[in-house]
DNA sequence: CATGAATGAGGTTTCATTCAT
DNA sequence: TATGAATGAAACCTCATTCAT
C-alpha cells in the first residue's frame, strides 16, 4: 500500500505518455489518473523528467534482458534470430504501452538515448552484424537492420490497429519466419 | 512578397516541428526563425493548429501525387512497386523535414489523420492489396505492408543517422530491389 | 532523550536560517539535518514560525542577560562600555549562527521585534544615553549608537570573512578600545 | 509608455524587495503593484532572478559611479573621505529602497556579489587602504572599514526609523565629521 | 501587414501542514 | 513520539492568442 503509489504513478504515466505523448501529458493528468493530487507526485519523483527517464530505463532494461536471455539459450543463428523477433513482439503484445513508449522516446529524445545502457536495439544490431560476418546473412547488415526494426514496429502497430489479424502467437511466428526467409534464405547481395 | 512570409512560416514551422516536435515548438520559436513577431503569424494563420494541419495536408498531398503519377506511368507491377518505393525515399531524402513531420503527425495525431484525403499510405496499401489479389504477391498483404512501410521509415532514419551509407540513388535502388525480392520473388505463404 | 530532539531541531534550524535565510530554509531541510521526518517536527513545534520566534527569543535573551550581568558588575562607565562591547563580540564569536540570525531577524522582521522584551540593543541604547546624560559621552547618543552597533556587526562580519585577522580576544579588546577612544576620548560635539 | 512598464516593474520590485525581502516578494506582488498580470512580467524579464540581479547591478553601479566621480574631484584625502561618506548617505537618503536593497543583497547573496564589478564597497576599501598606506590613517584599515561601513548603514537605518533626527544635509555632514575625527584625528594604533 | 505588450489559462514545482498508522 | 504519504495553496513560469497602435 505504501510503495504502491509510486508504481501506480509509473503505470498511469506510461499509459498516458504512450496514448497522448509525453509533452501532451500533464502532471495533473497523471495525478488524476492515480487519484492523488499533483503535489503528491513529487514525493515519489523529483520531476516529470524523472518519470520519463525511469520509464524508459525500466522497460528498456526489461526488453534488453529478455533478449539477452534468449540469445544465450539459442543454439543456432536461425534460432537466435527468430527467437529475438518473437521476443520483441511478445514484449510489444504483452506491454503495448511500454513498447509504444520506447518508440516515442527514441523518436523524440534520440539524443538522450545515448545516456542509457541496455538499449535493446543494440543487441539486435550485434546479432545481425554477427550473422553477416559469419556469412549467414548475405544482405548488408544496415539494410537488414532497417527491415527488421521497421517491420517489428509496424507489425505491432498494424496488429493493435486491427489491420493485422489473427492470434498473437501466430503473428509472432509468421513475422519471424517472414523476416528470416526474406533476409537470409533469399540470399541477396 | 505577401505570400512569401506565409511560405516562410510554413517552412520554418516544418523544420522546427520535425526537429523538436509540435508541442515542443512555440509560436515564438517560429516567429523568431522567420524574423517576424508572434502577432504577425496570426495575419497568416488562424491558429497554431492551422499550421500543423496545413503542413500535413501540403506534404501528404505532394507525396500522394508523386506516387499517383508513378503508378499511372508504370507498366508492370514490378515497375509500380519499385518506383513507389523509390518515390517514397526520394521524397524523404529531398524533404527530410517533411517526411519526418508526416511520421510524427501519424504517431501523435493518428485520430486526426482520418480527416484527410490523399494519405500516401493508402495508395501503397491499395497497390499491395492489388498485387496480392492478382497473385503477384504471395505474402499476406498486411505483412507485406508492414515490411514495406517499416523498412521505408527505417532506411530513411538510418540514412540520416549515418548508419546506412552510400549515395542516395544507390540506397533507393537497393531498398526497392531488396523489398521486391523479399516479398515477391521469395514466394512465401 | 525527548528534550534532546527539540534542541536538535532548534540547533539545526538556527544553523540553516543563518546560512541560507529563513524563507529559504524548509521544514524538510531542518528535518533532514536533524535526521527525522517532517511530521516529527510538528510534535515539538506548532509551526515554522514558532521555531523562528523561539530562536529569536532564546538568543536575544541570552545575549541580553550576559550584557545585564556585565553592566551590574562593572564599576565605571568605561568598564561598562568596554565590557558590553566585548560581551557582544564574545557572543558573536562563540555563537556566530545565533548572532547572524539575530541580525537577519532584525532586518526582515523589524515589526515583530517589538513583541519581544529583552532586546540587547535596548540595553546598549540605555547605556549610551546614560553616558551622554552624565556628560561622559559628548557625541550625540543617536550617532554613538549608530557607530557602536554598526561597528559591532561589521567587525563580526569581517572577522568571519577573514578580512579582519588575529586572535578573537585581541579583536574584542581592540574594538572596545577603538570605540571608546573614538566616541568618548576624542570629545566631539 | 512602451519602455515604461519595464521601469515600473523594476521600481515596484525594488520597493517590495527592500520592504519585505526578496524571497518574501512574489512575482504576483510585483505584477499587482504595477497593475499588470504575472505573465506580462516575463515579456520584460526572463526570470525573477534577472530582476534581482538587474536591480543590484543598476544601483550598485550608480552608487559606484557617484563615488568614483567624487574621488576624482577631491584634492585632499580629507576631502575624499568626507565626500565619500556624504555621497553614500546622499544616495541612501535619496534612494532609501535602493540602499536597503543593496544591503539585503549583500547579506543574503554574498557569494553572488563577486560576479559583479562596480561594488561601491571596494572603492571605499581602496580609499581607506590608501590612506593607511600614506600614514594619514593610523587606525588599522580593516577596523576603519568596519567602523565606516557599519556606521553608514546604521545612520541610514536610524534616520529612517526616526531615531536620528534633523535635516538630512546635517546628518550627512555630522557623520562625515564624526568618522573623520574618530578614525583620523584621534590618531590611534 | 506588422509590432510587441498584455492576457489568461494552465503547466511544473515547492512547501507548510495534516493525518492515518 | 515518529513516520511518511498526502493535501492544498501558492509559487514561478510558459505560451497560444488578442489587441491597440
């Protein structure tokens, strides 16, 4: 009941930020959503920016760790690649607000992203560069990265907009397969 | 001389919106960039939102028309597809602020997008659905759409960040080819 | 153990008030300095103002009583005068925070000073007026008062800033002698 | 009528700051006194602190220049000394709010004083150190400085409180003479 | 057309004080 | 006695918009 408020603030802030944008969400919005007064927020956070950063740090790390775990477990490059795609989408589907928020943050605060360690994007980059170095991936790694990250974001977006239909597990599998085939099996240079 | 100021306002607003965000850019910022005072802006526009909408309308239509033209000219589906991809990237490279702005607007004002006709995305959607209906494209159109739109945005982003290197014409060609092969030639279901 | 906390609060409040100012010091600042929470302060004091007043009352009285004692003991006007000067500076050097605080309070709350009895300044005034009435002091008492009080404050200030150097006992003696000679021996009208 | 508002803000801010203190005066207080809204203040000043600094700079410089002028004109050390004392008090009597404000600022923001050039106190210090070096002043310069600055402040204070009576010109002359005799003619070491 | 001062609503933040535990 | 979360008023500041000139 004590530490709860802090979490509630983070929860509602995440929801509102991902819905309306960061600047578009006011401290009052958050306070109202939590059911406290504006002043109370400042017992738990020093500033609005602290909430903004803490949310990025929290979910960035979460996703980062999931991917790290998957990378370690998988035996083959194929398994690694597909599992990473699935992990991304799994996170996105389970925590859509968080995923949307991470994208917004990357878009609007790209300069500040550098201050954080544990950027999931970097793990993906490493994987793709590694695959290319080993000759598994013929496509230029920069392009492959663009295809993968772009597709991930859009698949999530279109799924949440209802453009892409079907069970989430199906969507995850299909996306992983599609990207693998596109980039690896259709060997392109 | 009269119309010039109005255009300058749009120009600077676009630059600032795409750099810092819409809410993050103030009327004063725009006025200063143009070299006039805040009040003067209201001689040309009724409100900040009018600038926001007009910019979206303007560049959305521009891109829409370029794509329309290309679609009409092209003889084959392959030519259509590749030319559309190239047209998108051409627009993005020539008017990076506008392209970034269209993306921001889509992200933050998705509800309002519906008020506008001439959404380039819809032309792309139509093309892909058409290709699928004709059997040219085996990949499910929703996924193909996700791959194409996502990749386009990322290729532009990574090019402007310096992650993707090389001449712009090369990048455009390569992206078009890559997407065509991935989605069409690697026949997938 | 009970009274100890109360005293600690007064102690830390005095230090902070004299360092940063009254309005500039928050209840939270004081609580943190003492090592308790904000709420706990209100177990010991009804309000911030009560702390402010009690501190003034406490140190004002202390200095008042020291001076009173000295005045009673001394046999001659010269001894009285010099001892009073020394007592003022002795208090200032031993309790610099308190002395600074008394000055701040006089400056910012001059209206409220009247509510208190035991204002050290009044004893000094009485002494000087008395000396003048007896013909010991030729200088007009109002001016003498200005010279004495002003000099005392500045000697303390310059000593704590390092502008005036030397042992404190020396500074006290020298100031007493200097003021006595200036105002009394150099008979002026 | 245009530039007037800016000056009015400075004027009222000075009055309120010197009456109630800096932290104790709100932007709203100033706005109300001027007869405008709070927001309007920010068209003329970037922040409350800017007003605070500008006021210090303005009156500090004014007094500084008056003293500089007097120092240049005067032929003898005696004339210099007395004229400087008179100039200080003249400023204090003509602009009591400004004089009180300079004192408050020195007291509460001593660290920030170093950022400014043209501190009147420094001219006084120079004069006294010079007089001592030449043997005109036998009293140690640090003590002399304490007596002079302390007395000046108190004479002003007691005059404005009604403790010191008489015409202002009389008070100025008397203070100058009293300080000269005390520190110089009563040769002390 | 343009200026730039002003408004007024609303944003972020601070802080003395209260209160359930 | 003490905690620490919460309140609520008020502080500083921002900014889209209006308006007299």
